C-alpha cells in the first residue's frame, strides 16, 4: 500500500485526522480483513482519516478514488462483503456526500 495522500482534507467532526501511527494501524487492519476478490484487494491505499462516530476509516487510492471502509477490527480475514466500503470518485465527492451531512447531524446533536 502506498504512502502519500493526493488529497488533503480538513476534517469536520465526527471525522478526524489520524494521530501519528494510527493510519498505519488502520491500514494493517484493512489488509488483514480483506478476502481474495474484495474490491480493495491489491489497491495501493493511503489512510486519510476516521470517524469518531463509527468504525469507519477513509482511504485513498492512487487514482484519487476515496473509499469509506467500515472495519470490523476482528484481526482476521472477513467473509464477503466485509469489510463494507463505499466508493467515491474523489475526495470532494466524499466531502459533499458524507462529511458535510455528517457534520450537520453532529452539530445538531451537540
């Protein structure tokens, strides 16, 4: 998996940047959970951030696609369709479709 993100996202709650080393931990867990044939198998990914409201993490592929992945943290290979993921064409699409609505909902609860 690759090391440099193409996108820089200024996360809004409940989404957050990874603290140093945390992104690597999430990438390692993702690798463990992927079964042969999973749509993320073999992709070079970089960890971008995570949700404080769920076990979701955001990863970016070399081509700019962004994947919101719901990790199980089982520390083992999962059976399809796990880990579940949503694909976005690019970070801006994810921001508009996921992060901004989640932030509106989060602010409405606080």
